[in-house]
C-alpha cells in the first residue's frame, strides 16, 4: 500500500496511527490509536482485552500490514511450554550428523586412555551440536531475531497457564531471553508485542505491570457502521443503518453470547449476497444463525424479532 510507513518509521502522531490503520482497513477508536502510538515509542507490550470478535487479533494484523512488518503469531493453549513457544533442538539433525561424523569422532578421541580423557577431548567438538544451526526457533525467538523488527501476536494468553506467564516476563521486560546452551539473545530491534485476552481467567499482576492496557469493547452505532462499511464495500446506506440498529438491539437482550463485530460483518455480507435492501422479518429469522450461535439465543430473539426489525427500519428512515 502506498500510504504505509516503512518498517519502524517514527510515528509522528496519534492521528498518523489512525490514518495508517485506516489505510490497512482497520477502523480504530482514539483509544486504540493512542495505545499503538505509546507502545511504539515506549517499547512496551500491549495487553488487549475484550470479548471475542471485536477486532483484537485483527489489530495486530493491521499494524503489521501498515508498518510493513512480518506478523509472528503464537496461539496460546493450556499446556503450552518453552519448547513450543521459544525453541527446540533439531534432534533428528543432531543424530544424523552424529552418524555421519562417527569416523571423525573416533579420530578426535584417538588413543585416549580412559573415559574421562575421551570426554574431555569431545567437549569442544560436542558443543557444535548445540549451536544455532541445530536450533529450531519458535515464535518468540523468531520475533526477537528479526533484524528489522516484527509484530509479535501472543493470542489468547488467558488460555495458557500461570507458569507460561512467568516464562514470558523476561521477554516482555527486556526483549531478551536466555538459552542455557547459547546464552542471552537480545532483540536488535524490539518487536511490537500485542497480547490478547478474552478474560476467561485473571492474568497475573506481574504480567499486567509490564504491559500497557487496552480494552476493546463492542462499538457504538457510529463506529460499527464505519467498520462494516469498510469491510463490506458498496453496501447500501439504508441497509447498513438497519443492520447496525438491529445488532445493537440484540446486544441488550439476555443472550448467552451476544453477536460480535465479526458476526455483524458476516451478516452484512449475507444481506448483500441476497440482494436485500430492507430488513424483512422472515429473512431476518432465516439468517439469525449467522449472528447467534446458540439455539437458546435464537429462541429469545425470535420472540422479539418483529419489534426489533420494525425499530431497525424506523431508525434507518425506512417506511413501515
């Protein structure tokens, strides 16, 4: 994109962040743009919390697109450990090289009188097998080693356990990590780090202290309309107002899972695909499964669907 900044160019203002994210297709609130601006200049991670589907992951993708940086994503889950997040040794390659170099090992040992002498002679030789060429970098290490920087997305950190949180602290504080066999690896260009959380569990104070905090909630009508218009080009203006009004009304009902922004976008695409310009009760009822994911929620909405549809049309100025 022509409007994108070069990698890690200075961000001159919060307005520049807002424009850059907009160029990448992300409609940001002032709070979001401010958080990205501060994170860049203070070199601090951002902990992005909020319900699923409001654009937390998409924010990281858009920052990477706009700033022309590689996006490195680490999906968190219960039981995630260092070997999957940071690095692991290429044991197969080590074994293969050991077999190939068997004759060389014999020549190194030579006429060693005992095991202690043989091990001493092999010490320097053996260190080769625990060098960087036998290392398999995982997302965290790859992000630290990117020479021009990167956007590191640690997605759904609340799904990992407390031990993994503690493991992250060195990386989030100093953009470095210690590998016993190699020493400390420092990031030449610190990555822009975003951690996302759906708040399924409380995160530790130590993690939160190291991060800027950003909460992304459900947008108001005006912002949601801008988001949908950017993601569903060409949508009719009156239809857009009806969709937004209807979804905003759904969110105040007693539902197990209220529709997210991503689901509103999907519903808008469905209506465009069906060449709809005015919301009709039967059509809304037939497509509610795009917005609502639990049958109990669909039943709750169906009881009020006529009133919700009528108000949505009224809000958009569509004749009854």
